[in-house]
């Protein structure tokens, strides 16, 4: 198929749309990238079979050629009216958000096995949080847990490590014994960072909706609902790191279905 992919690949080098584009290309499709934040065009060649939008908060779906799909990764409450005004115009809607609105497909993602992986490096950090300070919930959890290192924007008063992305993210995660994933909100659903982290190292995570479905038999062993439990998990697995490594192998098996490649297959199923 000829596929138009709308994603802010130039205006945001951190955008996951590039991982999606790579996966879709690996499946043998011809792709054209459109950065809707830079290039505000209003017409397209009709030669496309399919349009896939990643987030696309300003995209008018009525202008898109072919069958129209969208992957919406954020809390719907952050963009009032998006469901009523725009999402209803797409042929299919995918999201990692829980609870998932009626008519949408739950599709948490993702990791790229060629990028997010165990590099067999020395793990000299005991515990690390990687992420932007963007909510009071996250602020309180990170400060109360007190990781060995915090990497990200907005944490200057706590540390001076700064943000790490892409290759730097993978390397930092590979330097760490216990990675900590904390979501912007405890009630929305899993973020992509969970899959990226687990691909690189043993990870503990706050108990957000969707965790039990992804890790049905092991979720209780590495999830937490408060900072006290998170600290207990960190201390427990640092004291018996062989158990952490054994659990990490199970974590990695559980996330295999949620690679960008596997999720792209699910997204495109039935469209050929």
C-alpha cells in the first residue's frame, strides 16, 4: 500500500511516529512522511491508499486521502472536544488509554528491538527515573522515592543530569539496575516508556490501568501504588538482583507483542 503518515518528525525528534514509520516500512509498504506542525498543507495526492495520523491534534481528517486511521496517545481530557469534533471522522481509532472509549481499539506500544535492547553494559546506577516533570503526581512520587539519578527536564532542583533521549536513553537505561517508570497520571493507561525501559533493563512501574492485562501473571511483583512500596521494591531487588534479572526475563516476554512492528501489523490487519 501507499501510506501517508502524519507525524511531527521534524518539529519533534523525540516523536514515536518515526518508530511507527520504520515498522510500517519494514512490512513492505511505501510511506510518505508529513510533519503537520511544520507543513500546513490542505491538499494531498489522491494516490494514497491509507492515511495514518499519530496524535494529529491540528489535522483535519476530512482533508486526508484514502482510509483514515489515527493513534491518539494522550488523555482525552487534555484536548476537550477531540472525540466529538475530529476522532469520529476517522475510520479506526487506536489508543493506549484506559478506560478505552467505546468504538476505539486499545493498542499500547511500543519498542523497537533494534534500538531498545540489552547492551550488556555495567549497571553502576542503583535506581534511575527518566522523564519530564509534567505533573504534580509525578513530582511527588519521584521526590518521595528518591532514585539514585533522575534524568529529564524540569528537575534542576533535584539533579543536574538533564534529559536523555533515543540512544542516550537506551545507554542510560543499560547502566541501571532498577529502572522506575512513573506516569503523568495514575489513571490513564501505560506509556511507551514502559516498553522501552523493560527492553533495556529491569523495571518497576506505578500500577496504572492496562498493567494487569500486559503482565497477567507477574504484575504484582514489580508494580506500586505509592512511593513507600516503590522504595521497598527497589531495596528488595537490589538486595537480590538475581531475582530481579529472572523477573526481567519474564517482563521482556510479556512485552514482545507490543513492539512497534507487531502493533503495526495489528493496525493494518484487514486493510490490504
